[in-house]
């Protein structure tokens, strides 16, 4: 087996999951969460068992109750709706998503047309677009570029969803720049470090793998992209699974080398289950393929930190630390 590193939880996911755990410990159940806190079935199910209640929108939260905003971020309209219902909010938006929101606000203030590269309907895209809906249009793929129109071709900027394929995003940018030669770039990369690192690791192991297994849920954009990246980088086959039980034994026919990785919202315990499954079928020789070492950590949301000040947290670090839901460092 070739085991990708980095893989699994990123700093933003770790922060969001620990925020819900700490909220449950401190305030008690129920704690409401708007949308899935992160896009992973196991994480959502585990937190639900502990008393988290996941809702589609704030109007499902009882007035005056506490609600956590997911790592994907929300639009100003969602915040206003929460205020109208007198909800106590904990904002678990990934700081890297917040950075993109601020870019959108700044460029809209300067009256740019903003081309948001991302997937229509994804929660992160909805939140970012909601910051300046009159200035933002979503570009889903390179093929969408022909349909893009702007008011002033000399005043256009692109930003992106944080969990996209780096290669496809840059191809979209290339085509946009052909159409709008003075297209401006965001001040820094919008695709997050973790998304890029996981794609780079998969690119390195894929040429040597007969099969690449990606652990991650179907609604996890970065997990789905890892399957595509593996195939584009030379893997003979690649499949996404939520858990080891979903592996089809037929996938292993004629396979001598299996690559394994996981999306940025996947706890390590699920990867270890896959490794155990494969080891029991003869793939016991594990070689780690490491392309980067990650040590970034984000502080808990400020609303939660304020309430936890001076409270004993049973020895667990408030800044996360990958202890939640069975996670171990990769």
C-alpha cells in the first residue's frame, strides 16, 4: 500500500468539529448546527449521537437557541435571519473561507465584476456569492467561460471556492484570461493549503498505483476531486468510499499496489479501517508517500472561546489538536 500524507483532517475541519464538541460539553445538548458541520457522514452521525441537531436553515432552530455555522461559511442574509430569531451563534467558518468572503466584499466595494470559480449549489459558494450577489457570477468549469459576460472587461477579478482541483481551476483562469486579458488575480491563493497538499500527494503516488482508494463522502468536494486527480495522474482506477465496508472486492482483482488517501473532512479512524481491510487481504506492506508536513492550527470561534475562558477542558487543547472523533496525526 502507498499511503498518502498529508491526508484527512485539515485545520479548518478540526476547528469546526472541536467547536461542536466543546459546545456540547459546555452548554449541553441540543446544540443546533446549520447544514453539515463538515461534509462527512461519519462525523455528522457521531456528533448527532452526542446531541448535535443538524438543520437546513435557521428557521428550523427554536428562537433564542444556539446554532453553529458550518465550516463552509454563510451569507450575510443567513446571519441576519439568525439575528431576527435571536439565535446565539457560533461561527465555525474556516478562516480560509472567511478570507475569500473578505476578498469578495472588497472587490464589490471597488465595483469589480467578480468571477467566482466554484460549483453552483455548494454551501461555500452560496455563502461567498451572498456577500455581493449583484457583483458575483459563478463559473463552474472551463466550459462555462464562453457564457461569461461582464460590464467592463478591464475591471474583472476572479476568486474561487477553496476545495477545487488546482489544475482545473487554473485551466478555467487561463480561459478567462484569454477572454479578459486584464483579468485580476486574488491577492493570495484561494484554494486552501490542505486541498493543494492532498492533491500533490495523490499525484505523487498515483503513477505507481493500480488502484487509488479515496476515503470521503460524496458531498465532499475535495474528496471527489482527489479521485479525478488520481486518474489524471496515472492511476489505473480510483474509487471514493465513505468506509471500508464499501470496498468492492472486485476492485482488487489483479491489483498489486493500492494507493490510499482521504479528504480534508475525514477522521483518521476511517482510513485505519481501510488499511486493516486491505492488510487482511494481503496488502500489509505500507509505504508512506509524504509530500508535506502540516502544523497549522486555528483557534476556536471567538464566541465559544469567550464562554470557555477559565473553564477546565479535561486536558484537551482548545485549539483542536486532531483528537476529535478518533483522529490521529497523519
